[in-house]
C-alpha cells in the first residue's frame, strides 16, 4: 500500500483483501494521486490498451495516454474510444489491446472479499483483465466497494449499467427505467453480455488495483 494517508474502514479492509488475493493493492487519497500511481506503472515505449472507463477519464489518464508521452517518454496508446470512431476500427483496437504491454481499466464493483466484478458488452475488457496484457491496472473509486457478489450484481443492474447505457446511448430497458429487465434486453445494444469475477490473481497475472478515496465513474 502506498500514499501517506492510510484509509480506514471498508477501504482498508478491501486493500487487505485484494492483497490476500494476490493482487497489488495501492491506495490513493484522490484522483491526482491515482493518476501518479497509474503513471508509475508505465515503462518507456509501452504499448498501452484500455477499457472504456469514465474513471480513467476522470483521473486524467486518458488525456495523458492520447498525448503519446508519459513523463517525457514515448508510449503508444491503442485508443478504441475516440468519439465518432468507426466500429470496425474500434473493435480492431480492442483486439490489438489484448496483446498490449500494459492495460488500464475501471471496474464495476469490488467486494469486501477483494473480488473484481465486471460485465462487458464485447468482452474485450474482461478478457484483458484475466489474460493477455503483461501488466494490468484497475482504478476504482471507493464508491465501487460493495459487501458481496450479490450486491455487486445489484450495483451493476441498478447503477453501472443504466448510467453507462445512457452515456453510450444504448437502447436497453435499463437506460430509461434505471432497472434491469434482462428477459426483455435482447437488443444488440445490451452491455451485459459477459460477466467476470476475478476472485484471485489469475496465474501469471500482474494486476495492480488503485483504490481511490473519492467517488469515481459509474
Ligand atoms: S441486461 Fe440489459 S437491461 Fe439489464 S442491466 Fe444489462 S443492459 Fe441493462
């Protein structure tokens, strides 16, 4: 754990649980510190991929990566989320990101037991989190902490998915009602097609989780 202001309560328990699960747990008191801890993981010349994430944008990481330099050193960012980007180009960038040196992502929920819970429409993000890029970094605000897996799924259905469907202009039942209607959600726009629970660090995985002491993302 790094940073001087060590958290208490749920955050401290989650950091301990993440570490016990074989993940590298890092604390950042706020978004500025989170950006620095994320940039600490970048090596000169890295090819970097990312999941689509409001959190990564809010800490300023996406802007840094798009500029192509981290602390004066060149990096290559496989940007799959530029506004107006053709779908084929975006899918190709997501596919190439699975072989990146370093992958950044947010997460939909973290349980008190230190589990990372995510749903994906394409599955690229959960694939990258579990196997592919040599180094993975997950950034999460304390608002993502939930008691258990049941609460994680509830959070996804009532908070993360509806807000993301509105952000991404997806025509799904939850977008308008704020509540999941899974049997009715057959639209190609559905974002809950793949569910991933990382209970422990996958074999050969190098996953850092930066837990941030403020609400971030959805
Ligand atoms: S399954 Fe469909 S309606 Fe339910 S949360 Fe996911 S996108 Fe929304």
